[in-house]
């Protein structure tokens, strides 16, 4: 199990947007993790005028394998004298299984051929990397703006991005920002001091 941290660093956000964005962020992350079959424990959203963050505890390291059953042609079309026909061979190929792995089962419409395929689960690292840009750019609000030469729009300019899985930085790059943003473990403190805070581990976020 792992702890995941995403912090989106910005210029000063309008208070109404910050409240709405945290709700949106929490809902979107929870929904996408469920769609990705990636189990987790407590999910928290946290924010200040300069940051939106989501912290997830007990995140599974990878998806469980996905087992699927496929119904194929009638058995009479799939086998001739117990030898697989082109219909059976094509069905087996589409399902990614060997012809000898096909099963014949009785159904309400008579005997049919079935195949069972197993897909290995993807690692949480890859799933999160793919999801993070959508979580950021999918947030909605009023009076969004562009800044610099970037094409992306947000409530206020993005200035830093923290993405940690335990103590490892998840490499994410937001190309459409100006300048482009790459994830790191470095957050920032109060805007009057511009302190750079290195977060050693996602679990240390609250105390950092």
C-alpha cells in the first residue's frame, strides 16, 4: 500500500473557486480510481489560496488482473469432428487464447463456445501519470484565464506541481503552461516569503 500526493500550486485563487475545485477534484479522483479498479483508503482534499491538493492513503500498487468471459459461435460451427473450424480459430485469436482453451457450454440457445481471457493489471504509477493532467485541466469555474504563451486555461496561473507516490516523484509534464511545468517534490510557502519546501514523503505532507 502507498500514499499518493498531488499538489497544484497556483497564484492566489478566488475563494469561491477554491471551494468548488476541491469538491470537483475529490469527486473526479475517486471516480477515476474506481473506473481504473485501483483500490485505496481515505481520500482527502486540502487547499489554501495558493494550492489545491489531494492526499490518498493505502493506495493499491496496481490494478487486479481483469478476467473476462467471451461468448463465441455455436459449437456446431466452431468444431467439426472435434477439430476447431476457422470460426473457432478466429474467435480464439480475437480473445487472445489458444484454440484448445475454448470451452463448450450449454445455453438456452444450445451449446456455444466460450473463452476466458486474463489481462494483467496496470501499475498505479502509470495510471496516475495518465490521469493527473485530466484532473487538473478538468476543473471548471468562472472567469478562467490564459497566461503567457500557454494555451491552457485555469482560474489563476499554475506555478508548481507536486506529485509523490510515497517518497518517489511521479514524472508529469504539463506542456501547455507558460513555462511548462514538471512535477517535483518542491512546494512553496507563503507568497511573501517564497519559501521552497521539499516534501520528503507523501505521508509528511501535513507536517511539512
